C-alpha cells in the first residue's frame, strides 16, 4: 500500500468532495490571520458511503474511483487539495490553523492547491535564483483598500520541501511604499516609493549585508493613489518600470507623460517608453520572444462609455489613449472636442471594468495540457464586492508568443482564448480575500498571493515530482 496512513484515517464523502480526517496527523504551521471558514457541505448515501482505500491507491465509493497521487508528487503532499473527476480529495496531515484553508478554490481536473504562507498585504511575489520566494509587503495603503503590511521585503524559504514556508525572514525593511521586484544577474531591483534601487545579490543570500544604490527616480508624475511600480527585464536586457496616472487627468493635446512605462537606461529619471495609461500594473516580460506586457486599469465607472481594462504589449513610442480615449478609435463620449483616437494602440486582451487585472506571468512550458504556454492573470475583482476575483488563462500564439484574442463579457464570462483557471474568491461572502499577484516557480508550480488576507498558496499539475 503506497499510503501507510490509510489505516489510521477517517474518510467522509460529501458532494463533489472527499474530505479526510486524520486520526493522528497534524502540523505546527499556524501562521497569520485568514478566513478559515471554508468547509464542504455534507451528504452521502443511506447508511453512509462504503469506501475502501485499496493497494492501488484508489478511494472508492461504489460510483466512482478517485486516484490519490503518490507522496513523491507535489499533489501527494499532506494538505494538498486534489481535483479529479469533478470532485476533490484532501490529502490528510497538512497545515492547520487560521488562514491555511484553501478548500474554497475550484480548479480544473488534474490540478491541486496547497497552502504555503501568510504575509500581511502580500502585494507582489518573485522567486530568487536559489528558489526562495520573496514577498513585497507595503505598509502604505493602496487604492484597492487592502490592509497595510509590514513595510518590508520578506523571504519565504521551504528548505525541508514540505510545501509550506519554513520561516519568514525580513530581508529589507523601512519600505513603506514597495511593490515591484526583479532579480537580474547579480542584483535585486526593488521599489522604494518613487525610486528603483539596485542591491548586489548572490544566490542563496538571506541576510542582506550589501548597500543599495538608486538607479532611477520616477518623478515625471507622482500619483498619490497609484504609487505601486512593477519592474521586469526583457530578453534584450532592457529593464522597464511602470508609473501610475490618475482618474482626474484632463484630456489635452499633447497630453503630458503621466501614467506609463519607463526604461531604466542609466539616466536619473529614465527614458519614457509608452504612455496613455491611467494605472499600469504588474509589468511582465515574456521570455523567449522579447515581448513585454502590462495590465492597464482604465477610467473608473466607464463600462458604459467603452471603457475596458486591458492587457497590452507595449513598444517605444506607444500611446494607449488615457484620459482621452477608451481604446483605439473609441474616444470617451464626454470628452469635447472629440479627440483623435486613431493612433491609440489596440488591446491584446480586454476585461470588463472592475475585473481589475493584476498579477501576470507566463507558463514556462512545463504544464503538458490545455494550460501549456498560457498567460495567467490574477483578477483582483471589483472594489467593495470583489466580483470577478479569480485567475484566468489566455492562450498564446506558439510562433509570436502574443496572447490570442480574448475578453470577459459584461456578465464576466471569459470568451475567445480566455478561460477561468481558478475561482472561489468571488462567492458573495468576501471571506477569502482577493488574488493580487502570481508567479511560476522553477519546478512548475504556480504561486498566488493575496493582498487582502495575506494568504499565499501554490497550484501544481498532477504527476509533477517533488524537486529535492
């Protein structure tokens, strides 16, 4: 029998869920605040289900068999929520305590989720070259209203490879306004309010003894609300940083550079690359194609005026139209005189206003199914209701790498190349927070961070072996 602990567990069948209750398994992980309110709804046949954990590692209830992954796979780790055959199985013995519950999630068949850590206001996450997860936890309030964090960048190592962070190490402090991070050869770049700093970094370093230097001060326009800045490097070595604009901007020609993307080019204030954004978010470059993208949060309350949130590919000299234009050839109807929007760049993907696309990353060709080589986007959802909070995936063109056309409708349903990958936050209870950022690890797991309750968890496909 692959799982020797089958003999010591109780098993309950509930609708669309198999829940294990371990008799003697436990965990000392009990980290931070969280919802802790998700539970499965009970049911079962008359007299209870007749279940058997046989030597072939199946759970049987007489109507269907559910495979449990072996313990040498990520999905076989204690605490994994495994989705198969339109049900899910909870592998016993995982982390317990407030904030560790991820059973509110719905994933595609063949995937699992697992709690990893809790960091207040986990606004951005990046992996260091050595595999440690770095988390930006700002103590300054953000426009989305998330609770404030620690004002630092923390490290979450998992040295014992049990799927849960071993510790929470403060790496850089006194950073009230921090979000963007980038690991480049020999350095860690990070945001310190309007500045981007560069810190010498050696793989495996967990205690900082180096001194950072300023590489750019983004002061061409300073928004009091959209202060976060995200950073990434293209294949050609160019490093870009975002800057936020504001809702109250006036449409004038020529429109000054406010919300946009700049290049860190060795000059004190950077090179202006692309403009016409209200609130550019979570810049990410796709490896292998020398393409960089950014999520744009358009004019609030503009859904009836042609407004759409956007994922766009930017290039030198691009203008995306804000505050004059909703998109290419579509001026905002209340702008007079009517502006010329013919030169505005088209959208790659569009979202209904309020879906709030945040974190962005590209699947690195390790998932061998329909989700392979997709762009994954964390939708933060609408302020106040969190409607639309989820993770969507967009197919990319295998030749160009660009996302194929996709959108969310007025009702929020994905269409075209866009599909819902992970859901459950938007359940009318606001009990589970909102996904803010996501990133892929080198071993193929997708990590997702929540800036509202601080929960960080990972998702993996079945069959992926644990990397020791």
